[in-house]
C-alpha cells in the first residue's frame, strides 16, 4: 500500500500479524482514502475466541509502519480523527501510536469486522505500509488485589514483618515500601519508594490497561526483524544479517525456527527472515531483545506487580498457587499433535482437572510450545492454564522478563509506553526503562535516555512464571532485577499497553 499527501493510492500491501497465531488474528483488505477531516485507512479485522463479560474483555492492538524515503520502516501515528467501526465494537485511539479495538457489548465467539476505519497522520510523499495486530486482554485497574501469597518464603512479598500476610493493594500506592526482608529478597528492605507512575496494577479509575494474551511468538519476532535496518538487525540476532540463507537467527536448536531467507548486504540492505513454526513461543531472546520489540510495537514491559494482578485478580491467594489459581499442576507427559504447526496441541493422559502448563519435562519435544496451546474449545480456566483475567501461558512455556520492584533500578520505572521507534542500533530508548544507557547495576536507578546508548543491559529486569524446563508459582521471584544478557532458549516474554 502507498499513500501520498492528501490522496492515498493502493499500490502495495504486505500483510503481517503478530503474536496471536493461536487465535488467528488477521487484518485484510486494507484501503486508503481521504475526506474533509484527513487521511484514513480502512481494513477488515478478525480473530477467534473473543469475549466481553462482567469481568473484562479481550481486544486487538492495531498499528502501522511506513517505509520512508531512506528505506527504513518507521511508525505511522494515528490522527485521532476518522475512526469508524461497526455497532457492538469500539475503537480507542487516544494513544496516537495505534488503536485498541474491542467489543463494546457483552458477547462471545469469533470476531469478524469489516470496514474498520482509522485516521492516520498525513505525510508528504508515497510510502509502503505494513499493518500489524496483537491480541490483548484488558486488566481492570480499579480492582484491589493481593501481592504475595502469604507463604512466608524467601521468594514471596510480604507486608512489614508478617510474612504470613499477603500485601493487600487497595490504594494508589506509588510510595509503597517494604519492611525487613529475608533471603533472596534483601533489596525489598529498601525504604526507597517506587517511582511515581510505577505500574502497581491498581488505580482508582478504570484506566486503559491491556496485557498481551499470548507470549511473544516466533512469527512475531520474525516480522519485527523484517522491519529493522541491517545495523538494527545485528543487535537483535546472534548472527550477521549477511550470513548465508538458512542460517538460524537466534539458535539452531530447541524448536527455534527463525532463519535468514535472503541475506543482507553489510551496512546497507537488511536481511529478510522467514519462520517455519510461527506459532511457537519465541525463546532465546534477551531482556534487551524483548524490550526492543515492545518499544517498536508501542507497548511496554509489565511489572512483577502487574503479573500477580493479572494472574490472581481480586481473589484471596492460595499458598504456592499457579497462574490458574490452584496448587495442582498436571505432571503427566503430554503427547504432541501436529508439532510446530498452527494447530499444535497435546493429548492429555492425566486429569484435566489439574492445571495444564508446558513445564518440567512433561512436554516433549523440549522447547517452547504453541502459544495458548492448552486453551481448547472446551477448556476451563484451570485446564487452559489461564489467569483470572484470561491471559494464557503465565505459568510455564517460557520465562517472562518483567520489571522488578525489588531493587532501585526496577523501582525507577515510570510506566512509559514505547513510541514505535528504536534508536539507530536497534535498541529500546525509552526513559527509565530497565537497562537504559547501559545500566547493569541493580542499585543504580535508571534515568532518562542519554541519546546514545539505549537498553543494552538488564538492571531492573527479573523473570517470573517458569518455562518448559520447570514451572514457578505466581509469587516466586528471581532476585531483585539483576537480569542476564544470555539468550537462553527458556527465555521470552510479553508486554503491556496502558494510558
């Protein structure tokens, strides 16, 4: 697709969908146009297994990129005008980086909306356009919840000196501090408050807060790489973009499937990447890789507070519970069906009354599974391994990077969303994000972007949820924000959008 100043002419369209292969989200029939109030794009949008009920709803985060005259892909902002959608659905484009599209009335089932229209900023020239969509889940903010499960272990938050009592968050607690801590959470004894804006999962208003329904998929990361310059691709892969066709971009084992299909030309022409198992969770990414993807997609990292809120909702914690709100987890081997495809699934040989997750040797072959694999048409929350709000794979599959509240670096995070653009080296460059300006010291707060070095380190990042090598309980924490630069096949993640 191309568009020119005031008149947009369809000449080329490259369809891309992100992170939601489990529910087949799709944008099609993109057409451009103008009217008295500006330039707009129209398109059809569909995805499966949508809902809106009294608790919350799912949504689609839709955004666009344009290929500038310099040959690089840049973010196309929305104008806020010319938004049109069918009855029963709504568009929220208050954040100019994209549109959140969702049901406006109670309903369940597959979504197919034709003629969706969003206004875009008018640019001088003619450009190729790419469209993207990510499935999201709304997480209500004006609902109190418990932080920690009260088990009193060294890996669970507690209130003051009473580790048997979870911390009840029912106020805007930007100044929250913790009392004496033990074991692996010594940094929680800090009296330094959380930064203003640190997302704690609670606000007095409903707010606009959405979490990716699925973990980052290999297809999504492939599409991301295909929108980067040669120099940017160097930072986000393990091999040079001019390597021979068929070279693996991240790893050549444990179900990684992203490969170079057309080698790049050093410094000038980026590589083209393909992927033969797009639906599988993307492992072998560093925290820096994930944050770069989130900045590029105009999202942000979640915090460890938000992880627990999304899992637990307003329910009273159970000690040692998993994301589906129970301590029972399936420990029988799964038989893999249609491995590596859009319909990859498992045959359950044990009781589906126990929570299902990809974890601990009970899933074979080793490596990340299809995102959302356990959420079958007849699944319950427990058998699907779903959180209270309907987020999937928050226990197992791949470890998820997120902002840690246990150290000064993580506590300095202010919840800024990505703006859709990376710096010239392919690094996330948002103020106060973990590892900004190369910060690798947990006891040093992250600061504003200095204009040169983006997120090249890990100070302020932790991981939760566990992976296919072993599940973790909801309240389990790994340290206080001293992440790693290692691209382990067990590591991946997801992001959040809030405003």
